[in-house]
């Protein structure tokens, strides 16, 4: 239960950090909050030869307004800071609603937004929220920057579009279209545990009150955040009454293909997905309706 | 490769030469011999190793000692400066039977002291949520909750 030896660097600037990653490639790992990486190192599931500690890069932490209604969050922003931010509550209510479900306060005091997204644990909340909100990931390496849409970022279990010499530096949350409501639901055995199933919903209403766009993103049901694309589409053009939402949630639970494991059977996960999707859609619609 | 670090623990500065892979929990226990901080799981689940890092509760098993260079740590030993007088929360744990074997207790205390500072009049539900990241295999939690509510009443001077 002790980590294997490694070389430790604590760069003072982003350029220095990127140079270290360029030099050490696959041997190196960035260290953010350490709340996923250090347990893996303690178990020796991860044995990086080099750790590049990002914790002194103050420029990578911060929460800023972005244009009209958008939000930018530095990768090294602690989850706890996001949870407590009035700006996040105002501009990304889905994120604010989700944060308290991630682990425990002691973990959120260290864990970062960027670390959770870069880790892409299939049971993690933030990748699903990032996908539901069409977040954009700013990614830097020594000789350039690129912006990756959430839909292109999460590639599979613990896998993202990040290359070993790249760092996620910032996450941009664009404003939602007018008359949009969002909601988050999850079921865990104990508060703070990884969820058995979770769901983020987003609904946009047209001026006539019918659904113009809707989104359902699940987690803990596959190898990353999973969108139920077809099921969400069934709502479009409809009045979002209880029957339509129930049908969409039911379709979503059939569209996803959850695993069976020691925590829950696939059937139980499908059942939870249906219940949680219905609840999330209902609340998202209520919120969107309140904005009409 | 070793690193020279200076960490302030319970108000006192310590300078040591450490390996990068030394966990903060092991630094506290083995280098400083402050064995009040307990180690249960070493993967962030049990909460026994909770200490205050610049005033905020964190898992000391999920940080390396080098990362605490230049920072301030408070351990359970730092809760009361007078060995004859417990911190009011410790006193309440004692009186309300908030512990049996006591293995989990330092982690609970270090989680709850900042919690009570931020929320001096918590509801029972809020207390239960606050301790959701700490495991206790003895008490069944009921007496821990009682102890926190007792401490809250006393700290508020009723
Ligand atoms: C007991 C416990 C319970 C938990 N419960 C939950 C839960 O319910 N839900 C949940 O989502 N999470 C949970 N977590 C995980 C926690 O949220 C982590 O904080 C998070 O997954 C990783 O963030 P981090 O900042 O700690 O990253 P680290 O652990 O430091 O890093 C994780 C990975 O991402 C890479 N990385 C980090 N930052 C960057 C970057 N900027 N650019 C490129 N790569 C980067 C690292 O190299 C590493 O591979 C739990 C953890 C513990 C210990
Ligand atoms: S020893 Fe650190 S959380 Fe269990
Ligand atoms: S008192 Fe024994 S583990 Fe809590």
C-alpha cells in the first residue's frame, strides 16, 4: 500500500509543466488533486516514473464569466470551490446541483474539475455533466493549443482525447439556449459513494411550450458518459407531459446497455435509469417552463 | 531523489529530508511521531487519516509530504493546547460515547471541527451528511451524531 518510487517535479509555470511532459512522455503523469491518482499509486495500479505536480500553477485555477451567460473553469479549480461558487450556481446550475454528489467534502477540497474529466471514470458525474452542457475542453501542449468538444473528448474507460504530453487547462461551458431547464439525479447506496446509476437531463422548450431540444446523459452504465440520443429525441416537438416523459425515460433505459457487477445487476440499473431519467426530465421541464 | 521540505504542524515548523513517495500520513506518523493521525485504508475511503491542510480537512493518505512543503497542517494533537483540557468536541465525544475503540475518532474530529465552525447549528441530517466520508466500525454512528449535536449546543453557549 505504498507507491513505487518516482521523480517529482513541481513546475512554477504552465510552460515548464508542458516542457516536462514533452520530455518524459508516457513515463510522466500530471498530478492534480491526487484523489484518483494517489489511490491508484498506493495500490501500485499506477506506477508513473515521473510526477508533474500541477498544484502550484495558480493560473490554472479559477472560475470566470465567459461572455453572455457562459462560464470558464480552470482545470485545477477544486471541486469544493465550484460547489461554493455563486457564479456557477447562476450560470451552470447543473454543475452546482451535481457537485455535492461527488465523493465527500474532504475529497472535494483536493479533487479538481480537470482531474475528474481527464480521469473519465465511468462512474464519475462530471464527464456526464460536461457532455450534457456541450462543454469545450481547452488542451495545451508545448507547441500548441486545441479545443476539444465534450462529445469528442471522452473516448472510453479512463480514456480521453488527451495525449501524454497534453494538459487540460480550462473547461468552457457555453450558455444554454433560452427556455432551457436542467436537472441531475443519481442513486448511490451511501451519500458520496460512486453512483449505481446517474443521469443528467436538459430540455429546451420552444415559445409554444413544445420541446425543441432534449438531452439525457447517463453515467455508471457504460464505459464513460452515455447519451441516450434516440430516447431523448422522442420528446422533440411534443408537449412535455408526464406520459411523454415516462415514454422517453422508458426508451432511454432500453437504449443504454448497462453492465452487471457486484454493485448492481444490469436489470436493476435499467430500472434505476428509467426512474432517474423520468425524475430528471420532469424537473428539467419544470425549470424550463418557469422561464417561459 | 530526496527533497528538503518545511511543514508547519500544529504551529511548529519542521524541516526534513524526504523521498517524494512518502505519504503525508506516514510523514506525520513516522517522521514526526504524531501517531494520533490514523491510517485505515490508504485509498481515501475510511477518513481515519483526515487532517487540516491550510485549515481544510483532507485525506493525508492521498497527498505526498513534499506537496505540503510551505503549508500548515493541523492534526488531532493540535486541537487542544492544554493536555488537561479536551477540545469541546472531544469532550462531547467522551461524554456521549462517540467512540468505542477510537480508531476512527481522530478522522471524525478533524472533519467535524471545521464543519462546526462553518455551521455552528447543524441539523441531525447535516451532521450525518458531514460524516458520510468517515467510517466507524464500532459505534453505529448514533452516538457520534449525538456527540456533535451536544458539542454544537455547548459551543453556542446554551
Ligand atoms: C473515497 C473516494 C470517493 C470518490 N467518489 C467519487 C464520486 O462519487 N464521483 C466522482 O466523480 N469521483 C469520485 N472520486 C474521485 C475524485 O472526484 C477525484 O478528485 C477525481 O476523479 C480526480 O480528480 P483529481 O483532481 O483528484 O485528479 P488526479 O487524481 O490528480 O488525476 C486523475 C488523472 O487525471 C490526470 N490529470 C489530472 N489533471 C489533469 C490535467 N489538467 N490535464 C491532463 N491530465 C490530468 C492525472 O494524470 C491522472 O491520470 C472519489 C475519490 C475517492 C478517494
Ligand atoms: S487512510 Fe486515508 S482515507 Fe483511509
Ligand atoms: S470507534 Fe471503533 S471504529 Fe469508530
